C-alpha cells in the first residue's frame, strides 16, 4: 500500500511539472493576498521570484511599500528586505536595500529661544541645525509605528551686544564689555530620538511625539571684542546630558516640529536658569 501511494505521488508530480512547463509564464505567476500583505510568486524558466508587499484592504497595491524580494535559482538565493520610512521617498530608495530609515538625508533647522524673555542669552539670531544619519521603523498596526533616529545637534546662542560670558568663581555669568562686542555660545550634541507616530498605511501624513536624549560633545563661548581680538571660554558649565520633549508633523518629505528642554541649559548653580525651546522645519531627501 505504501509503495502504491509513493508511486502515485511521483507520477502526479511529474504530470503537474510537465503541465506547468507547457503553460505561458503569465499563467504560472501566483498572487496570494493575506490580510494587508500581497505575495507574488513569479515562476521563470530558470528561477522563480517571490515578492511580498503591503496592500490596501481592497487588495490594491500601495506604491513603494515593498517588504521582501527573493530570487531562487539552482539551490542559491538572493534576498532583499526593504525598510520603509514614515514619509514617502523616491522610488530609487525603495528598489534596493537602504541603510536605516533616514540614510544621510534628513536635515533640520530651527529658531532657538529660551524661556526667560529678559535673558541676555538667546535673545535673537539664535539657531539650531541638525542632521539625522541613522534610523529604523517598526509598524505596530495599521495606524501606529515606532521609530528611532540618531543624529547631531548644533546649537548657536547669540548674546546681547556689548556683553560676554565669563567664568567667575566657577559660575558662568553675563558681564558687560566696554565698547562693542559680539559673543556666541556654541554647543554640539549627539542625540537619540525614539518616537511614537500616527501614520496610516499608504498615508503621506505623519504626526509624532518623542523624547530626545542628548549628550554634549562640545561647548564654548567665543567673543569678538572691540579691538578685534577673539576670546574663547571653554568652561561654560552646560549640562552634559539633557532631555527634550518633541512633537511634529510631516507631509511627504517635509515637516515642522517643536521641542522644549526638560533639562536646564546650565548645570545647577553654575549659570543662568534657562530652558531652551525650538520651532523649526525638517527635510528628508
């Protein structure tokens, strides 16, 4: 009996294989829809290809939402997994593996202010420039995603004209300068930003909230005095680690955001009590 079943199976598989070889390639292609995923199997003469991509509930394919592609031939395989971003990007980034969510193309620029309107630090012409160089994304369901990004912040605070920063007895203090002088406080940070975002499948609109964890790697105050001499103060007593709250909205490659520092700019008792905040825009290329 076992020999009968084995013989029948071998004959049946041979017949099906011969029949499949006689069909045109378009007929041998198979499409399977499972929930919000579409699986396409393309059977060629020498190999077959498997493609998995997201689809709308109606079954329509979402442009650029490819998840997986595999080509199998003679016992060898070539597989690609695609990491999609919160915002749509050109097709060239979706047709090949990319390094992280943002690659090397997410830039931010914003006006930097402090929560004390009478402060001589950050009164005007103060800015923050940022670049995000790595990230990833995990979709939780049809509407929510988790993402993270790593990057750099460069903060530039302008000090009121004819004033400068001095370290007096270990405390950073704003002092007057005889004549006209320009003083700038500069700081650079390495940052990590995990975010919870609302982004429907196939939607170009993303709304997110995130904590921003920052570690200072450089800080200095530079003063251009009335006599043309440059003076640099290294010990400005900025907090080494800081936490910010951030909210933003993106549409396609552009977005706006707001951040507020939950950590004072200066160390406790070592400088003015200030908390910076930023309103800016972002662009992903």
